C-alpha cells in the first residue's frame, strides 16, 4: 500500500482567548512601523501587520495589512532590517500573584520586548519568552511593544555541495520571512515552582508513552504526583494516566512512563494526534501544561524505509523557491502546495 509521508511544519490555527486557563493568544492584527533614527516610534506613523506574518514578500504573503506614513517609511521594503510591533492587551485580574510571560513561538530573528515602556528582555531565533511580571498589573490594560530585528546570521551560505573540485557554490544569506512569524501568547504561571517544559517520547514498537518533565523553583526535594489526561481531536478524554516521581530541589528533570497497547497511530495522510494535559503537584508545585503529539516512528531496516512498522516507498521532491517562497505565514498556500505535490505522485518533501 502506498503511504504518503509529507514532511511539513506544524501550523497552529488561531484560537480564542483562554484567560481562565492561563493563556491568551495574541495572534491577529498588530500596529507596526519601520525603525527610524528616532528613539521611539512616531505616533502617526503606524501601519498594520498580521501576526503570524512577515513584512518580507508582502505581495505574496498574508503579512502587511496597510502601511503607515511619515519619514520612517521612506525606503521600506523587503530589505528593511528592523520594525516596531505594538498592541494593547488586557491582563486578567485573576492572574494576580502569578508570573506573566510573553511567549513567541517563532521569530525572525531577534526582538527587544517592552511592556508599558519598561524593557523586559530579548528573545532570539527561533523562539523564546520574556517575563513581564514587574511591568504589568493584573486587571489593567498594558501596552506591548517589540523592536524586531531581522538579520541573517551569516554573510555567505553554502548553496551546492559536490564531491569534486569546483563543485561547491556559495551565495548571499537571505531570510525567507521577517518578523513575528509564529504564534504569540500571553501566559500566566505560578509565582513559585512550575513546569518549565515537557518532552514527549512515544514508541510504536514498544507501545509506550514517556514524558521527560522539566521543573523549576521547587523549594525542596520530594515526590511529585503527575496526572496525564489524553484528549482526542474533539476535546474528549480518551485516557487518564497517573504516576509519581522524586524531583530534586530547585531545577531538574524527572521521567515518567506508561504502557499504551493500542494508540491511534499518526500515519501518512492520517495525522492522528492527541492533546496532553499534564498536571503536577508536589512541594510548592501546583501547575499544568498542554502539548500536542502523535505516535509516529520512522526507521530504516536494511534497504527498506519503515513507517510505524510498515514499509513505505518514498518518492521525494525538492520544490523550487518560487513554488515554496510564498508560504510564509499563509496556511492555505502551504496546504495547496502539498496537495499539488501529492496529486503529482510525490510523497516526501525535502
């Protein structure tokens, strides 16, 4: 049986604000203007741009909504290296006593973050966070402003690499997208101990789910009680797993694992996914985190490629830049390119 194995980036669709769960999605239309000689943006110079989106190749992408006016816009175009982003946000009163974090899921390439005019740190490619706790007040409106710089990290890059003399070619480095090109979220977290992140390890061969959970701020070592709820794409709970593990004081990582004899497999053409809601309670810790994942395992067995234990025949293609270049920030374009390649008989994009 032919199975399609399309390799593509995960594209997050905009969702409604979920302040009661400690997260507000800030995707949408932001104000923006190029950075000029002035120390701050000009009040009358704002244009509008979508987030996620790019100010490069604006004619081919869902990026710029409208341009502003004034001296800062003179010479604006694909080569512009820095712009200001700005938007107001209402900080929920229920977040009082908690840490307030700005999380940028994809950025090209660096951003200095300000809240109510106060500097709150720098975020660098590919993603990162800034702590806004000391600059905002729960229950009040706050002004978020980011100075986003988009500069390639190398002057020259290798374009073609061959085995013989003269078969190597270099060219000028260039960025495919510029700006806030991924989701942007405002989150609240416990003021003391919290879950920093969770790394999900699935095994199709062993039918097992394992979690490496990173914690921080634990006042003392002790046992952490974990409850993992697994939701299907409709938000219904399919499975509840519980385990405990000893965690060190301060920062550290613990691993918990469970057998899972019958998971829905993420097959080619059938991206079966779960949402993990992981709750953790322990010494000074009462936190939860959400992640999306799937059971998918690719292996090489001699001359054969295996997907989830079944042989898959790969027919690769490398799209040219003109075909792929308009995809930055446009979900519909990505889906259209992949559907066209699949219709033509290809099943792997490299």
